[in-house]
């Protein structure tokens, strides 16, 4: 279960060789402007990177590097990240800007959710997104997620979403 494949993507555990691309992804203010926290500096990105890798090593699943099928260069991230503050396992995804507008976030997210509700046997998945991030909200709704909170952590416009296996919209 460590690697997931879709028609156009491979989602694999992060490798040390992904660190520079990870820093660039999380440090891009144009990419992170729709997120409540904003861009990360190198130290913060390294801490998150280490956390993703450690959690994956413990659980055998979690956040993964996204690569285009047939290429090993990291173009984004997608997976599940355990967050008590968000209610449990939380779906996260992010793509480098050159890869936007191709439906890849939804494709990656769908693969992670299918694994979560299938082989992993999870009963719920959460997600959080700023209302102003219309693309992310569309991805969540396309999966069948339902908004359950409008001001998560007291931040206006920071929505929290919930998905159950019964509500999951599998690909047609």
C-alpha cells in the first residue's frame, strides 16, 4: 500500500531527494496564499517534511509525493495527515502551479480516499479549506464531502469538511 497509481499519477512515500521540491512547494507565496497559514520558511518546511515521513513510517500510509506517471520528480503532495484539531485523518493535497488546471488534485485525492475507505478501513475523513480557495472546495465537494464547520479554529471562512464511505463519490 505504500505507492498508489492512477492513470496519470504516482503517489509514493516521500524520499530525501524530494526535500528541495517540498521546500519550494511550501515556500511559494503564490501557491500558499489561499491557505490560512501562508508560506513556510525552510525550517518550517523541513519540520513538516520530517513529520510526514515519520508518520508514514509508523502508520504505513499518510502523505505522499505526487509525481507524473513515468517520472519521479515531485510535483505535489497528497494524502492523509492525522490532526486532532480537525477531527482525525485529514485529506491534504497541493500541486506546483505548472500542474494546476489539469484535474490532478482531484485524481490524487480520489486515490487516497479510495485507499482510506478500502484497504485501510477508515470510517471518516476530514478536510479543511479556506472558502476563498474555490478549487480546493470543488475538489472536496466532488468527493462527496460535506461542510460541517464554517470557522474552524475560530478562523472565519476556514471550513471543515467530513466524508464517510457512504458519501464517497467514486469515479464513474
